[in-house]
C-alpha cells in the first residue's frame, strides 16, 4: 500500500520528502493495531457459521484481529500474542481456556457460551435468551397467562435463576422453578406439570439444555401432551419451534456480535461488565400451533414463521 501511494505521488511530481512522508503514513495505517483480538476454535458446521456470524457483527463495532485455534487444543497451545489490541473476545469454551493466559495483560470477554466460564468467571454474553424478553413477548401474545413453569439444570442454567425470577416479577408472572439433573427426571416432571396445568393461565418455558430435552424422546412427549391440553410452550430455540413449540426468541448472531464488541470495548475503558443473557434476538412462531390454540398473532412481526407455506 505504501509503494502504491508513494508511486502515485511521484507520478504527480511532488517533492521526495513529501513522498517519503506519505509512504511512512501509509505504512503506519497498515500496521495499526486492531481494537479486538478475537479467538475462535476451528469447529465444524453449523457451529462454525454461528461463530463467524458473531465475528462479522463484531466488525461492525470494532476492528478485529482474528485468531483460530484447533478445537481440541491444549489451553496453552498455540501461544497467543498481543499486538496492541485493547480487549480479547473468546468465542466458545476452548477459546476462553486459551485466552486465560492473556488475562494478566488484557481484559478478556467470553461469547458463544451458555454459562459463565473461567476462574473468576469472565464477563460476556450467553447464547441463552434473556428471560425478560421471553416473558414480555409471552404476556403481549397471551395476556391471560399468570404462571410460567421452568425446569433447569443448575450446572448449566443456575446463573440465570435470579434474573429469571426478577424478570417474572417485572412481568407480573409467577415463576415455578424445578431443578432437575437429567432427561429422565425432566421427562417425569414435565409430564406432571402438563397433566395439571391450566390452559388459560399456565405456560411452560422449555429448556434449551440438550441434557434435559431429547429431540427424539422428551420433546415429542412434551409437545404431544401440550397439544392435547392446549398448553402454551415457548422457548429460546428456533429448532423447538420447528417441532411445534408456539414461539421462540433466539440469537441474532450478527447483532449479538456487534453488541458484544461494543460492551467489550466499554469494559476495556473501565465500564462494569458481567456475564449476561443475550438480548439481541430474532423471533419465530409456529403458525399451526397458534391456530390450534386459537391465537391470531401478527405474523409479519416475526422473523420466521413455521411451517413455511
């Protein structure tokens, strides 16, 4: 780039000193440090696409130097270097482990993970949907709902418990929380809840935890029972909507990356930042389930309507 600029100036007959200054300026611009060092693991699809959509969003808020590491890499290998960046954003658990060695040099922020990671836990943005957004959408769509049932595994989702309870109070909902450890106990509790739920006032917030919800086992039973008794089931997973869940709010990966970079840079400047649920969301609704429940949502307001006609 420096040669092209200097050559162009030389062709205009400008003094050599000015040409030399232009070349130096161009070299400085090309060598300028990025704002963010982004670390991503080398993973297969579809997770790879998610990570790079997040990185594309980060580039809307900041200049980014991207480093890819092997998915199963030893946390200390390969050695990561800092080239003048202001903050590190590690996408995924493997990347967060690899970035641990940089925590004495730069602030490190986590993304594309579900639960807090690192010791002490890194600030960042979860892939889990913000409960407040879910409850707000639920009550706007179904004002008669008064009680939400949520099964969760403390190991994965315990960090969201206080947020979920506060969000429920804000939406004037009663949140009935049940801690479970595995898919078998979850299936039994979902059965109990759906057998006694009131279709006018109760709804089920379906966990995104694959250890609790099996797409080939637990999920069909839940949705079959909910369909038979007209119980509203909602989620943070767009895949659940394709199976028959009424609606989901799920990550807008690009917008999430843009927000993550903005928060990370503010954190590098001294702003407080904790681990937060994702608030950059898209919406999906199952048209067939809505019709079965007698709901007439404004379909144009949703990013995705399933099943597609």
